């Protein structure tokens, strides 16, 4: 199906100043506005997008999963529901994201089934081969050295473990590309570019799922 015609890009309506402020905060949420944005991301489009992406994988109940750029923590809750006897880890470099992910998953954290840490995707504080599943939802746009970060995701995965990337924009929409240029160092990747960089980082068996109408994409690769 052809992509739908839109009046504004995937990163929402507004003048350049409003879109820039939204994208700066999406890339590293800060203050009250950052918290508000994360609360919205825990529902709305991100919820439907994440559920669409997670529908492509079956997880074992005892798996260890890691969500990179965990934001407000809704994906941690989704992983906890699937890995009911395992452990779920969240990592984000924004203190506001770490605080809201912690609040969202307070029950599972108290039970020792979840932990949320502040850190950068470029230097993951996890042992080699310690994860069965790693996710990156709506976050790789902001990673300055994507290949190095994907190598980190590859390092912490156990052999056969899977890595999922999900983006609400597939880099083919002119308006969205223009929006992304309002922010330094933001990149909206195409599926082809992500397949290439996943391969360079050592991943194999790379599957690309698309919703061409909405321009969503989800890539799942194996270590
Ligand atoms: C647009 S939000 C998405 C949040 C969540 N994954 C979701 O789908 O709702 C992007 C998140 O990635 C985080 N992030 C971006 N770059 C990061 C990096 N280099 N290291 C750790 N977290 C990062 C941001 O702080 C933010 O919380």
C-alpha cells in the first residue's frame, strides 16, 4: 500500500520552534516538558507501534531482556508481561526517563524482576552474553555512533539472542526528514541503512517488517 499523504511529518505538527523543542526532548527528555512527553509516549502512537513490533517475536518466560532508551518505561512493562519468570533491564541516559521508568515499573523493581539504570548505549554496563533479547524503540535516531552502539547490543546478547529496532518513520518522507534536520545529530534511517549497519555490527538473519501506509518499520536480527 502506498504511504498516506500527510500535512505534517512523523514528528508531529507545529512550527519549527515547537517541533525542535519536541525533538530535543524526545532525544534526551529534561524537566517538566520532558516528563510530559514521556508520559504521552507511554500511550498513543508509541503504544500501538510497540505492540505492532513486539507481535513479531515470541519470548520465553525466563528470558533476560534489555530495553535501550527505555524512556517512560512502557516497553519494560511489556517485556515484563512476556518474561514473567526472567529479568528485564532498562537503560537510558536521561535522569527524567530513568525516574519515570522506575515509577512505571515500581512493583516489578520491588520484586527484583526489573532494574532501570542510567547509562549510554555506547557503553553498556552489562556482561558479555548476558541478554536474550534487546530492544531499541524510537531511539536509534539519536545515537551519534550507531555502529558502535549496535556492537554493544551485540556484545551483551547471548549467541542466538535477538535485537529489535522499531522506528515510526522509515526515512522516506520529505517532511519528516526536514523536521529531523531541525535538531543537531538526529538521523532518520532507511530500512536499508539499518540493515547495513546491523550487518557491520555482526548481526545475522536480519528481518525487516514494514507498515508502508504508516511508514513504520521493525527490524529483528540475530547474534
Ligand atoms: C523518543 S524516546 C523513546 C522512549 C521509549 N523507547 C518509547 O518508545 O517510548 C528516546 C529515548 O532514548 C533515550 N536515548 C537517546 N539516546 C540515548 C543514548 N545515547 N543512551 C541512552 N539513552 C538514549 C532518550 O533519553 C529517550 O528517553
